[in-house]
């Protein structure tokens, strides 16, 4: 949803923007192309590999771009350290990148054999294997139910605990498949389990709440906050945040309804099917 994001951010020459989820740098590049010659962009990602890839991809923009390996839960501190205390736009394009899904060793994919990792930041924090092998059955069931809306959360959690240690992606995927049998329709039986674990490993919902709260103090009057989410729980957090801020007259809602990908984008990029974009403008 690059075009939609650029329009929502109201990207203009000379502006200052923060991309909190740099990934391979696709959105960042689109911003940089529109803010030349005077504009500047700060790109943040927790994933050191994403940062390396984006640094190469954006190298022609030289000093117009500053990159930081950090969790966006530290947004306020990173922005102030890098001289981005007042911005024209802040972008979040949440979740996992195609690049991360495609690198088997990262452990995000239930279709490729790898250690159960799933961390965005490979340098710190517990991995999916730590959660799968050390959490209680009850806690595992809660994660699968809350974050994956997995109807068979308790049965899967029970089987996990019975079969531990589980160290690889395919072993976990196979175990889930055994529990669910042919009960699933079109999606792979392990889809919900893997998504739930990824959200838990990276504390995605907690970090999003913290970062949205910090974004308030980092926008100029008229600055835009744009969030693209891929999960109903994330979208609910964004919607509630923007509505609460609008009620306090701190933000105004630019699009009252969520923006979805066009049918052309859905054809060329099927992974965008669950994308929902929300945008608000800073009034304070
Ligand atoms: C969907 S991808 C972004 C793709 C990017 N917009 C592009 O054009 O290539 C999401 C990225 O956000 C990063 N990410 C997710 N949660 C994060 C967090 N709490 N802090 C920093 N980066 C995060 C992931 O590592 C991933 O690279």
C-alpha cells in the first residue's frame, strides 16, 4: 500500500519523516523520492538484517537518511537522539516482512525447516523455542487463543507440552497438523499457531501501544500518523488510540474508515490481503 501510505502521510518536499518499520526500505524509498532536496528521513527497525538491506537500497540518498537499529517502543528516545523531535509524518507498517518470511533460518515460516526463532531483533529476547518449551500449558493456550484466535488452542498447547522439546518449525507445524487433522479449510493448519507465537515473541501488541503513545509528542501540528496493520487486534489498538486522541482534540481522523488495498494490489501482492491503513493528523 505504498501509494496509499504516501498520500495518507501527505509527503511533501522538505519534510521530516520517521519510518518506524523500515524493512527492506520500500516505503522509505518512496518517501525519500518525494522529500528531496531538503527533506530527511529516520528509518528504524529492530531487525539488524533489515537495516543492512535497507542501508544498501537507500544508499543513494546519502545524508538525507538516518538509520537506527531499535525497537519502536523506544521511538521517543531514538527520535530525540537522532534530531527528529518534530516530524511531518510517522509511519508504521506492522508485522513481519516478506524478506523475513523468505529467509528460512529466521523461523517465521511453517513451510521451511529452521530453528524456532521468530525474533525481529535476533540480538535479544526470548525466541519462539523458549516460549514453546518453557511456558506452562495454560499460558501457551492463552497465547494461541488470544493472538491467533485458534479454536483448538487448548488441544494444541496440551500436545506441545506432551511432545517437548520442540525445536524446529516443521516439527511444530507437523504437531499442529496432527491435532487439527483435516479440520481446517483453505489455510494451513499451523497458520494461527505461528502467527500467535510471533506476536508473543516480539511483544507486538504491547510495543505498538507504547509507540503510538510516544508518537503524539513527535509530530508537528498538521503532521500525520499512518499505521498499516495486518491483524484485527493491532487494528483495534490503532483505532482505539486514534479515536481517543480525536476525542481529546489532539488528533483529527483523516479517513473515518479504514483504507484497504486496491484490487490491483491484491492481485500483484496477495500478502497485502489483510492490510488496513488508518491515518490521523496532529492538531496540537
Ligand atoms: C511489514 S515489514 C515493513 C516493510 C517495509 N515497509 C518495506 O517497505 O519494506 C515490518 C518491519 O517492521 C519491523 N518491526 C516489527 N516490529 C518492530 C518493532 N517493535 N520495532 C522495530 N521494528 C519492528 C520488522 O522487523 C519488519 O522489518
